C-alpha cells in the first residue's frame, strides 16, 4: 500500500491556506504513525522544486487521499481521471453537492460538513513547529532629507531578505487611523502589538524606540545616507543593532537577526534606561521661565 496525499495546495491554480497545509500534514503524520508509506504533492507555484501532481506516476499508488477544502470544481474532478486505478478518499472536506463529478468520483468521503454531517476540521496548529514572529515597520520616503534618502534601495534589499526568513512576518504601520481597522487607532494598541513580537525590523525611528522600550530586540536600518535620526536614536539608546544605508546586505541582516534572538540581546534589553534628558531639560526650562 502506498498513498498519495493531495489537497487544494497541490493544484497549480489551487489556493494554499494555512488550514489546507496543516490538514495535509496531519493526514501524512497519521499515516506515517501507522507505517503506511505516503507522499505529498504541492503546486510548483506554492513550493517551487517540490513534487507536483504532474511529476508523479499514478500507477505507483494504491490510494489517493484528498484532504481539506470543498470537493467541487474541475480540478478535483480531474483527479479521478488521472488516478483511476487508485482507491480515492476525501477527508475533512466540505461537500456542497454530493452528485457533482468532483464529489461523486471519490470511493469514500469523510466530510467535515455537508448535509447533516459536522465534524471537527483536521487543521491543528499544535502540530506546527514554533517560529519567531517579526514585525516589519518601514518608513515612507522622508522628503526632509532630500537626495540623501535611500529608502527605495534599502527597502528593496530588506524585502528580498525578509522573503528568506523562516519566521512569521507582520507588516506594521506606526501611523494611527481612527477610521480604518487595518491601522491601530491609539498608540496603546500599537504598543500592545509590539510587545507580543519576538523581533522588530524597522527603518523608522519609532519602530526602533518603541520596540526596545517594549523589551523587544530590533534590527534598525537607517535609510539616510550618512545617517539620520534612526542612527542618532540607536546611539542615544546604546542599541547596537543598527545598519547604515550602505551597509545593508543579507549577511549583516542575518547576523543581527541571530543576535536579536540571543541571550546577549535579552541582556541588553534589561539594562535600565538613563533618566529622560529631554523631559528634564523641558521641566528645567519651564521652571526657569516660571521663576523669571
């Protein structure tokens, strides 16, 4: 017996959702646990280089298992034509129309919903391995710096590098908006998000400041030639993970990312911050004015 595990992420034009992939993984793990040989196939658009449906020989398999998603449409129906000699099972699926070719072509369906059926979905996040969560806070073009701004070049390098990281990335914007739920509407909300992250990657002054003061290590990149306010704040906070615009490269970013995940970074965050010079200066100036 050899089983091929498929699902919507196996199709070239199929949508790969976290739930779909976790469901396929759970089926594969269950078969592995009882000693049944199985393979999984993936869309080349989703996982370039992985085995796809067109790469496997249907005669090599005794069973085909389709996990998760609705059993409907031409792509699912074509599985029955491509794997006619396999015993075909759909598990954890939604059955919209049991009589449609996509559904009726299965020898057995174990649905999560359809008709009177209702069963817990297969997706289980407890099977996911832990990965760090990184917030990305990028600065818009800052016209006040004129021709010294290197935002586009810096963000291009960052974007390419971010795509290589094995971590959950959250695009964040420190701009507040009380009319759009996609943005935080208060600084308290933004600070709450930052405090739950493992790392912040930023080209914004307040991305750096708020992260470090929230106890979260940050990789700061100054997008201004010669250094601007981000570099100044890194110096003021004695925070070492700062890169100049002309220093940004995958190797240096990798090194700082590893450092941010280390005990050294955690220890650096525990160092008490100095007294607020600017507030002291303001209070002192006002006292002098009041006394005059």
